[in-house]
């Protein structure tokens, strides 16, 4: 995933930039008092983005955070019989 999309996701879920250090940016969830390092690469592997979100206590990108919200692209099995 693009780093800018991950950063936007973290900000939308209440995370803030703590500091810039070496090759990483440190982000924190001020409510849960949890922090995680985010590498400064254009692309961040999906498994790493999920791990960063788990460390910060926020839902992973693409996960539905609200109950009953259908996934994008899902037709819900409502296709008419042919």
C-alpha cells in the first residue's frame, strides 16, 4: 500500500506523528498510548501496514470498522436467477 494512504488512515483514526527519526517516522495513538515506527518508503507491504495498525490499536486498512457495512464490490448474493 502507498505510505500516504497508510498515513491518512492513521490520522483518520486519531493517530499523530510523534517524531521523525533516521529512516522511520514514529506514530502514536494518544488515546491508547501506543506507538509504532513507519518506514519512509513509498510502498509499504500490506502485512507491515496491518502490523503497524495492530500496534496502534486501530483497524487495518480495508477492514470495516462499522457493523453492517457491506464490503466494497460485494453484491450480497442478490443476483437474480437466470
